[in-house]
C-alpha cells in the first residue's frame, strides 16, 4: 500500500513538473511571437517622436509607445510567474542610483498620467543614500507595476511615491516605499484577495501586483495596502538593499560616469548586427544612425561568420533565435574558428529572458544581453558602457 502511495505521489509530482515545463514552453513561444513585432513598433514610435510633430500628434505617439510598453510589462509578468514556478528567478545585484530609478519610472508613465489628468510626484526622506546595491531592474519593475496600477485607478488627482529608510546595519538597510493614489479605493473584500492569483475569483487579481508581492518577498521585504472607497489607496512595501561601503570609490565613480555618459559623435565604432526580422533591422538601423553609429546588418549566423572573416568589428549584436544557425551555435563557431579577435564585444539579443539569461549568454562567451523590445536609451547606455570600458 505504501509502495502504491509513493508511486502515485511520485507520478503526481512528475506530472506537476511536466505541466509547469509545458506551460513555460508555451509562454516562451507566445513571448517571442509578440515581442518580436513589438520591438519594431516601439523602435519606430521612438524614432517618430524625434521628428517634428504637433503637440496632439506627439501625445498620440507617446500613448502608443506607453501602451506597447504596458503590453511588454504584462508579458514580462507572465514570464516571471513561470520563472517563480520553476524556481528560476534570480536577483542581479548591482550599484544603482535610487533617484534615477524613480525618474525612469515616472518618465515611462508621464504621457499616460497627463492623458488622465494625473499628477506624478515623489519625495525622498532627507539623508537617504544616493546609491545602493540591489536588483535595479526588479525594483523598477515593482514600481512600474505599482505606478501603473495607481494611474489606472485614478481618473484625476495625484499619484505620489514617498521613500524612507526604516532600518540599517553595517551591511545593509531597509527602505519603505509608499505609493499613494487618489483613485476609487477598494473594499475590504477586494483587499483580502488583492495579491491572490485565482482565475475563479470574482475580483480577478491584478497579475502585476501578484508579481510585485513575489518579487518583494524575494528581496526580503513585505507588502501591504490601506484603502478607502472613493478616497484612494496607499500601497506600502519594504525591500532590503546593501550599502556601497565595501565598493571602491573608483568603481562608484565609474558607475556615476557611465550613468552620465554622453556619447561623442566622434567616437566611431564598427558594429555588426545579426537580426532576421526585417522590421527589427530597420528600427535598429535608424536608432543607431541617430546616435551617429554606422552598422552592417545580416540575417543569420553564417553571414556573421562571413563578415567576421572579412574584417574586425568593435561590437557584434547577435540575435539568439536566428534561422540556419542560432546565436549560441554562431558563438561556438566564432570561438572554434578563431574569429573572436574580430568580435571583442558580443551582445546577445533575445525576447526570452527566461531561457536566455545574461549568465547563460556570458557562459557561452558573450559579454552582455539586450532584452527585446528595448528602448532607445537602453541601447544607447549599453553601447556607451562597453565603448567606455574598452
């Protein structure tokens, strides 16, 4: 009897794992199919916003871009849920500026807030550290979800973020974030199910908030909310960050310089881009051209190898999912055919951060990962960083 029970339990555990893996593969496929065209859409809208537009046209274009970024945010939330189920979500610790993170979030939702007559603001407690060590991108993701939720439920009024330090020791400190809105508020019944992801629930939890809770717990924090119907809500959450005390002043200075770097138009670098999507090629070509960089574009791995045999490039962008020869296969051939001296900096490009993590790409011999779709400033910062470190 016990043997039968053990077998049944093992079979159920295996079935559950297979189901999770099957869901993960499905989400990965959908992720790639949606993000690939979105990369072209967001790239082209960014370029459109740099042309001479009337105020009304500019506002429409900004809403299109932010709607596209909202779609990407939803897809990323679904992918992160898969990562959490697979226990594959890891934090990337790095130096970052707390204020810059907030400004980036507000810049993302500026047009959406203006469109809804919502005023965005933030306040930092006096004496708050300027820099910290933590996962900048995950904190940004949490704030994006929180601010988006606040704007979504506020038709007119204020959305404000307040940050204060509530705990500190020699190695780390804890920040408390308050995201306040003057929206419709929530009933106690709604609050009870707010962070529970259940399709059968009558309230249908906000997936973004569910992800926020899981990420916050991963960062040794907690989340709670206070709300009054017709008056608004305040979301509170805490996260633990490390001091930069143990990091050399040279490294801190380098980080600050990289944050403030303005690329010189005289800095000519040779770029090779391997991208099989025609719209993606066109968008990236126009963005690079706007930065003053010239690039050669190819569509598959074999063409990458041919170009590297002809000449040396300062930087190579390598799409992971290419036909004929994918990014990892191409990288392997670059190494075996001794072409690495012609491609000193290789940046992987991928729509799937679940399967193709930065660690996996670096292990394969690449130096960095650019997640698609990307914003102009992300591409610009990446090129500037590697050009600066050369």
